[in-house]
C-alpha cells in the first residue's frame, strides 16, 4: 500500500507503525507525581484569586505600608445634556471622526448583512454590505445620532446631518 502526503512523497505503510508505551520506572513516577502536585497548587491559588474577585472570600489586606498606598476618592457625576442653538456642534470636531465612521459603518454593515433594507437606492456596482454602508453614511441617509461625552458627564447628541 502506498500513502501520498501533501508534499507528494511516497512512503510505504510499514513506516507508520505505532510504538507501544513502555512502563514507567520509579523515578519517572516520582517526577510525574511532583508535577501533578505543583499543578494542584497553581490551580488552587487561581481558584482562590477568582473567588476573591467574585466577592466570595474576603480580600486580604495589602502588605505595603500605609504611607505607600494611594487611594483616590471616587468621582460621582450625572450625565447632563447640552442643548445647542441652530444645529451647532459644541463637543468635539465639526466633522465625523474616523472612529465614529468605523463604528457606524460596521454597525450598519451588520444590519444590511442580516437583511435590513437600504435607505438609498443601491447602485449596480455595489456588491457588499460594507461599501453600501459607507455610501449611506456619505449620503447622510442614516437616522443615527452620535453621542459625544466629556469626562465630567456633559454630553451632546449630534445627528449625522450636522457633521461634515
């Protein structure tokens, strides 16, 4: 019998004999048991850390001195909307950023690939959902607003039509 490999080498099936496992001697058994014990220690400490993170066990106190530990007060703020006058963009640039464009294009492309109807007439040369989503975004045909949030909680919802 001849077996062909992907590298087009011909070898006989006699070369593919399996080797039988030899019984372990006592020194090999000892090293195998020490490896399994060390694995148990590692997995035990990992499960203990997971339990602490989930709140099941109380967290241990830090061993660092108190004067080296820096704690910050938590900042609590509410979201507040800025209402613009005359379709004015008050937060961020007056054009759409590349990150916003990528996020909107990806989300709209997913919608189109799942069967959502197009908001514009589909040109005959468009074959994929990503290019159709880009054309829709450039035509400003999407009913999407971008929320730009500042670190202090002030935000503005900006419709696509306001951006360049």
